[in-house]
């Protein structure tokens, strides 16, 4: 014969069993839904990252036809004048310039690599402009940090200076390249003495050229609001472009 206590326990178990089972079932379903949501968010984050990567690399591979047209004209002119040594020099720099342009796939590269690449561009401009052009370098990166820069950034800034300012000025022209770092931030300045003019309401996003907008977009994709780029009018004439971004010790 079942005792009263055992009978009571069986009745309680019979009543609570379905409730406990329902709670367990709902908990399992909720857990599975949470896993599905996390999987969906993970896929969404991965797709957004891939989209940003694709957009960034597309921006990286843009090359201004203005420079190529000028270089082709320079090559034709040197060939007609039979200036073979200068012609060979231009072709060597152009070859190395293009080799780097279509080889580099990284989001960030060392500043020394970017500078070497840009110097091929500047060497061609030096041959074009001759003794009219003087280039100054003020490079003072901190010795205890690795400094990386978005590829083609320095070259784009120097090309922008020639296209919109220096090539429009007669007489002697100058280009200053300044690079410095502190413990957390890298700063790059490209200054020319050309005839570039900035209106009071100047906005990079509203400019007709693609170079500065390209750089601003790439900096935003890489660093968000931690990076910036802006222009200043130089009192003696010309334009200064100032870009800054956080130092990445690894990439």
C-alpha cells in the first residue's frame, strides 16, 4: 500500500512534470534562437567586412590618367629630341611605379615603401619640370614604433599638388613633404607653393577631384573617426594638406 507521502509526491510530480518539461523546452528553443541570431550577426559582420575590404581595394587601384598622359607626352618629347638617357630614366621609373601600383594588395604598408614608390613618381616630375622644381623632405618618424600608411596615399597627395597647383604656376615651384609621429599618431603634410586656392566653405566631399575624396574614404574605412584630412591655405601662396591617423603596430 502506497503511503500518503509517496502518493503526494507522485501527484506533485505528475502535475509539475509537464510544467518543468515546457520550461525546459522553451529554454532550449530560446537558446537555439539565440544561436541563430548570433550566427546571423556573425554572417552580417563578415559580409560587411568583406564589402569594406572590396571597396577599399577598389579605391586602392584607382590611378589618375592625368599623370599617365603627361608621362606619355614626356616620353614622346624625349624620343623626338633623341634624349635617350633621360628617356631610359623615365621608362625605368614608370616601370617601377606601375609594378608597385599593381603589386601592392595590403591595407597598410610601411612608410619607407610608400616613400620609395612615390619617389618614382617624383623623379618623373623632376625630369618634366627640370630645375624649376625643388623637393624638400622633412622626415622624422619615431624610431621606436613601426609606422604604416595606406598605400598610394603620399603619391596621391603629391600628384594632387602638381595637378591642381604647381603645374598652373610659372617660375620656380616647390614641394615639401613632412612626416612625423608621436606615440599614437602619424601625421603627413604635403605643402606646395603653387596657385591652389581654398574657399572659406571648402569641403573635400564636395570637390570635383577624386584624389582627396579617395584618401578620406580609405582613412575612414580603416580608422573611422580616429583619422582626419584637411587643407589649409598657405599665406605665401599654395596649399597645405594635413592627414593624420593612429599608428598601427601590426596589420
